[in-house]
């Protein structure tokens, strides 16, 4: 019959299960140890032995992204999409991946196995299955479905930007054509995005054939937007000078007349109107016209022009930039001396047309908000890794771009919260230090959260510890 004994080793005491056996040599009973039971406390109770976790996975980065995601309107947008639960889960997982650690589709399964999301989503991420679901997600009317959901969910107001960017493709799509991309030519498609500046949310997107000129796409957008937006919607559409044409100006003025929607568009230097307006405002540099914007002095005036207003601006810093650019063009042979005089005479000037009657400073600030869309294109291409587009069908390519567009909203939300103290890459690299030790389904514990990680979570107003098993 076995019994327990306690043995002292130094200042510590340990419990063992023993039995009494007869020692033939000693001719007496001795204790034989059957099992080590563990250390004991002062009262003789066996202390609970430490158990090694079954697995350790990444937690801090993915659960921070997941927690922020749940605070946005994205879950409601995805919930309203006409897809089954598995397809919606795929959209969420890919959206989180593109913000945290963007990878190719075939790498998703390995990524999710190494982090805590594998315990939250029940879906197979086999690359062939992803391709099949992409064909459903990338249905041709997904942009219209998305716009219909967003316009009912968001109150569109203030500044909305519209612009087009060129996307190189490594495969032949129906929409891909040879076009200019960077400093050379390549097979390209064009992505047009209608972007709400206040909420940093893409409202509408569409793919355009690569050889279509930007200027010819605006009238279709205006017709579509005016058709579906509520009559009480009011915003200012900010455009790049590439959309300036007489037909577009007529369409914009008609939009303003019928729906009271304003617009801001720069007049290109290639037009005679630009030089006429500059020549009329050569005396713009006066104290009454001066204001400070982005830490630099700018001079601006306003005049009535038909049913719109013309704003002329002069910047000394832009003057130096334009002079240098014109001289480089002369050296490279792109302009002759006759055209150089014309360029030099307009150096430093910017001319903007708008239906808004306000101070020049306010118009220029509104126009500069278009930079959020330009930054968004940069984020899509470099940070979210939308490029390269390797999908071989139009449907899967559209699904890839659609999920990237969705992730842009989450990227901007986190970017704004971090207040440029941390980049997203640096923040998620630090948060990845927080691991989850998983013993069983009811026992999950986090590793220690460091000072920098706490600061990031504070900036995001999150407590990811409470996400674990009710801790």
C-alpha cells in the first residue's frame, strides 16, 4: 500500500508517493519511491505544477486590428453585402491581413495559423477555394452594390474627391490596354475612386479600360451620382486639372444647378484662359491678398466668371519650383526659348474655378484636401499591397481591388489615431510582441505588454486584454 512522504532538500520540501518493500540485504523494510508529487508549502499542501502551453500564437497585432475594425462601419458594410457567411469571413480576414501584414492570397492560410484569428474564424483558406469565392465576390456590379450600402450608411457632406490612377497588370484582362505607367509603357487598367475626405472612406470605385482618357470619365460619374444620391445631399466635388474640359465644365455647372452640388477644379496651364487670367492678376502680390497656409505665404484674389468664380493664387515657393522645372525642360529639349518665356511668365501661379463664393484661403484649403485621395492611392499600391494584380479573370481582379478598397478605410482610421507618432508598420511590429499562450479553450493568457505597446493601445483607445476569455 502506497503512502505520501515529504522530504526536505535545503530550504524546500517535496512530496513523493512511496511504498514499503522488504530489503533482503538489510533485512528490513525500506521506502521505494513510486512517483514524484511536487513541491509542498508550509502546510504540507502540494503546489500546483506549472503546465506548458499547448501553443503560442501572435495576438497583439491582429487583435488590435480586429478591435479597431469592430469600432468602424466596416462590419455593417460587410454584413449588408449579398454574400454567404464564408465569403464574408474571407473578406474580413483579407481586409485585416492587408492592414496588418499584407501577403499574397496563397500565403493567407499559413499566416492565420500563426495568430489568434484562427480561433475566431471557421473557414478554409485553400488557394483554390479563395479563387472560387473571389469569382462570386468580384461580380461586375459589386461597385454599385457597395455604393448603395455606403450612401445609405454615411451622410456625405463637405469635400468629396474624384481621381483616377493607373494600375499595371501582369496578366491580360479584358480592360487592360497598353498605356503610360510611370516612366514607360505597360499593360494597364485604370482605377477611379470617389472619396469622402471627412470620413476617409471610398464611396464608389470602378475599373476603366487602360487607354481611356481621364477627362472623358467625369460626365458618366456625375450622371450616376446625381441619379442615386438623395436630393438633400450637399458636398463639394474636388477634381484634378486633368478633368478640365468645356464639356465637363458644362456638366459640373448643370450638376450645381440641379442638385446644388459645388465643384473645385484647377484650370490647366495648357489653356489660353489660364494665361489670360494670370496676366490680369500680375499685381496680386499685396498685403491685403496675403495669407498663411501650411507655414508658407500665398497671395490670392477672387473674380466672378459667368455662373462660377475664378480664384488666382501666387506662391513665391511655387515660383522657384516652376522656374527650375521650366529650365530643366529647356535643357532636355522639351521646350524652346519662345515657349520658355510663356512658361516663365506664369511661374508661381495657380488658377482655380469653383461655384463656391468664399475667401481665396478657404478655397485653397479645400482644394488641398484632395491630397488625401492621392495618399490613398499611394497606400493602396505600396502599403496595402494591391499591386501587382496577378488575377487572370476580371471577376477575381475586381474582388482583389474591392477588398483593398475596403481595407483603405481601416488603414486611414488607424493612421489618424496614431497621430503620426507611429507608422502602421512600426505599430504592428511592436504589437506583435504580445503573444497568446493557449493551454486549452478556457485558459488563454497574454505575455507581458510593454511600455510602447501600451502607448499604441492608448492612442487607439483599446484594451485588447479584455478580449481574452473575460480577463
